[in-house]
C-alpha cells in the first residue's frame, strides 16, 4: 500500500541505515499475498535516509517542507476513513524552499515504542510505516514504507495444564488434558483424551485450531471465526478406558500471538476445539482457549546440551544401543 | 521449569486400560432391524406393517431385546412427537407416496413389492439414526414406539 513517490519530477525512496543487517519477516497483505518487510522490535531505533532524485536535473523542485513520519495505526475495514494512530512521530527534514539537485536527508527515530504486533486480519489491520512527505501547493509527494513489528514474550512463570472432564450424562464422558495453557508459536500441543464412558458410536475424533478475531465495541461487537487447522487424532470407535494421545505441532500453521483488546479496538484469540463425530455425522465438541505467544529466536546452545535433551526422549523405551552425541561424530565442526 | 530449546513431545502418562474394557463388548451396542413387511386387511382398508426388532445393551432402554410391529403412520407420529418435544433435528422419512395411492395404476401402488422394500430400507435408516441420538433417547415417545406393544397416542409426553 505505498504510493510510488513519483511527483512529476522527483523520485522519493526511504532507505534504512541497517538495511544490510536487519532481518526481514514475511507478512500477509490484505489480499492474501505474502511479502517480506524489515522486522523491528519494541524500543528499537528506526533510522535511515530519505533520498530525493530529480528526474530532470535542470528543473528545480519547489516545496513547502519535507518531513518524515513514523506511524503505528489500526484500521478497521468497515470504517476505513478513520485510522486510529497509536504511535505518531515526525521529523522535519527541510524547511520550505527549493531542491536543486538530488539529495538525501538523514533521519533517526530513537528507541521508538512499538507496543503491538503488526497484524493483518479479516476485518482489521494494524500496521507500522514510515511516510516521507514533500509538501507542495497543489499535490504532495508521498512515499510510504511498511515495516513489520513482532512482540516477544518469555516463558510464562505460570503455565498450568488444562484438564477437564466433560460429556453428556449417561452417553459420553471424556477427560481431556492439554499439557499447557500457554503455547509459543513453534510449540507442540501434547495432550490426551481419556474415555470414561462411551455409549455412542464414534467414527472419528479431531482437534481444530480456531482463530477468533473480535472487532468493535458494545452492541457492535463482531466475531470472525476461522478454522486454522483440522487435525484428526483418532479414526475408529474407542471404548471405555482408552487413552488417545495428542501431539500437534504448531509451527506448521499460520498463527499469531494472542492479542487481547489491542488499543481497545480488536482482539485475536485462539481456541482448541475437540470434536467427536459419530456414525450419523452428529458432532460433539468442547472448545478451550489457549494463549499463544511469540518466543524470541535464541542463540543455539551447545550441541551436547541438545543431544542430552534428545536422548531423554528415549527413556523408558527399549534400548537402542549406545546413543552417540553429535560431538562424537566425525566432521562435526560446529560447536 | 527451565527453558529448553527442544520441546518435550513425549506422551502424557496414561492409565493402563482394564482388559475387560478393552476386549469386552462395547457399551454402545444398538441395532434396530426393520423387516418382514406384511400387508393386513382387505380392499381399501389394507395397510402394511413392518417388524421392528431392537437389540441393545444401552441402559436407557428398558428391554435389551424387543420386537414390535409398526406401520408407516406410526413412524409419522413418532417423527412429529420428536419434532415438537425435543430439540433434535429429526431426519426425514422416506416418501409418503401420494401418487402411488391413486387408482388406475399399472402396478400394485403402495403394496408393490419393490416399493415396500425401498420404504422398509428408508424406515430402517430413519429409526437407527433417530434412536442413536442422545437427546431422542430421553423422550418417552421413542421408547413407547420401539418397545411398547401398542402406541398410546393419548400419552403424556415426558423425558426419561
């Protein structure tokens, strides 16, 4: 969503000072395409330069001022005219005057607060962008550059498992358990379903991940549900006493962190929906909210530590012989 | 809990299953057969009845085995009772076959063998679907239909 920055006579570019070293992250645009944008975190400085190239070097460019803004805004699709800006910083680059030759203006927004994560959803969009403006009498020349912001969290101190007994009186009683209530985006949901009473004819069972985007307030609240994933965990008819394991890897799905009441404008929440389907296609389900959070990329610990964790997984199974840690393998140059 | 770069994906600890539960008969056994159509009566007063045999181990059914005879209009009665009394979305019955009841047909109308066979299968599908519904199982009318010798249409609807 950027203007081309073409006046009749000047080409405007926004260039970041750390463009070489800064990571890019993929983000879906409103029309569903995936594009890469520079990735920023809360508190990071945004600096660079605005470059102006005169198309015709002999023609001067008169202007009423040049500035650059850093904007964080929320846009509700049903109310496009009103952008809710929660971050708005401006730096003046040039007073009204003339540009006689191509030049660049440095800028720096120091330690910018970026309190929310970038989000493009079904009914709402939260974006951050730089906007360079050359004010002119008739029409301004504007160039925008979107960036993507991720909000990071650390392992929550309290992360209890979810364990519940649910059912229909005298027909179906199950106990379900998920190992945590808060999962990071590359986490694994480990759980189990234990059947206490089965008097219906179950055909199969699946677990769905549902994303609910809520926009609006008061009487105008609107929920948009989207089934992100459907994962079959059981095919066939269980009997009493049977335990069905769940192991669902989240990294394979397009998920965002849980966002609660962002700037009082919208929320994005995630639910696990356990669904049992019987022989007559009747559906029995139990929905449970889970909190998703984004973990920062960590520096890899030593290989031997990772090998120790991996070897722990094989405790209690038949011995596979001596486990060789990677440090014992030839040609292991990484440490 | 220490942060670990590799997630622990081991299964949660589960209770071992009782072998009687694992290898015994399942608790969800419910089979209803609709069979043996018989046309009773003479002339204009003829109608066809079907044998409805229930075999089950569900505790909600008073009899573990039962056999009754019902006609199409009894199924219609059951369907309308369930629609009114319960929140169940009741599946449709096989067709009423109005055209077959008109005179001057080349075949036996509603007493035609292939038609009765088709209707019999439709009724079997219908009753199995309905009787397996946990909410329908709470209705007195379903139990009266399946296991009482005679349907008392002036009964008081109630929940089991």
